[in-house]
């Protein structure tokens, strides 16, 4: 079977990855300030630092010759949409939509 999509293993080398950049998940510092307490964050993330740090992470992935795909900005999702492995699991058999624990994260599966 051709393994084109999904996570068939949590330990095999990554060849292709689907991620969401904080600039698209967080969108702006105002949204971060407003949503982080609702999501029980210990502290309020710094929007600009998150972008800078994530850009370095993306550069590292590119240096490993990993094919990167980005999820787009979506106004119906929360800051937590940066955690792309949570709302669904993609496998050779299809996509499994997960039940999100935080009510504010429920729209992520639809997005």
C-alpha cells in the first residue's frame, strides 16, 4: 500500500509534514491576549517571538529535506490550532476526527 498521507509511525523519519504557523493560528497579539486565559495557558505567549521561533523551526525542517505543508489561517479556531496533531489523525485508512477536550477547540475538526 502506498503510504502517501498520515502518520503511520511515531518514530519513522518524517518525510512530509502538515503544520500550522503561529502567525496563522495566533493571528495577532490581541487575539493571544484574549484567548490564552480561556485556554488555561500559564502565561500569555509573545506573538512576535512565537513567529520568530517557529520560523527557525521551519528552517530546521527544510534543512532536513522535509516537505512542509501549512494549514491556513481560520477565524473559527483558537490559538491551540497550532497543535495540528490534536484535532484529527490521518492514516492510510482515512481521517479520524478527534473529540477535543476544550470546548473552544471543537471547531478545529471542521476547519
